[in-house]
């Protein structure tokens, strides 16, 4: 084999290797980057979930109630005795006579240490009052 033919074969091998390397870099590297991004999104989702459940454990409400049978008025007092701000979204009231829950949608934000009082007209004394938060916690008062 002549030296000219050897040079051509060597050039062909080098060019082939460069083409293979280029294909590998342009396909495999983006796949690696996409996988790393997907893993990071997974870690971000886990961080969000962990924060949600940590905050959920820190929520603590004290629910008290008084019912006036002369006026059929119920006063519900809600105090945030936990360490974080709590958003109340629903009040559940079960009356003694009906045993069906009345569900009232509310939008109340309670920073730590604050309280609010809500008034409802009922036909009978409540047996159970539930206060629901945006973090799906329920706090109860049983009369």
C-alpha cells in the first residue's frame, strides 16, 4: 500500500471519528441536560411538598363557640395559637336537630396570635363545629 493510500485511510478514520463525536455530542449531551433538569424539577417539587407539610404541622387554631337559644345565634371564635399565618376557607357546623353539616365558605387570614369571631343564625344548638384551612387542616369544637 502506498503512503498516499495510507494517508487517505487515516484521513477517513479521523473524519469518521469527528463525525461520530459530533453526533454523540449533539444528541447525548442534550439528553443528559434534559435529565438533569428533570431531576432538579423533581427536587423542587419535593421541596414544595416538604414545606407544605412542615407548614401544615405548624398550624394550630383554638375554636370556641357559644350558642344563644333565645336568638338562635351562634358565635364562633377562632384564634391562631400556632407559629405561622393561617388562612381559613370553610366553617362546618352540624346542628343537633338536623345532623346535616352547614358549610360556609370564608376567606379569613389569621397571623399568629390573632383571632376573629363569626356569627351564624341556626335553628338548633350545634353539636360539632369544624374550621378548615387552605392546608387541609381541620380544627374542631364540640358543644
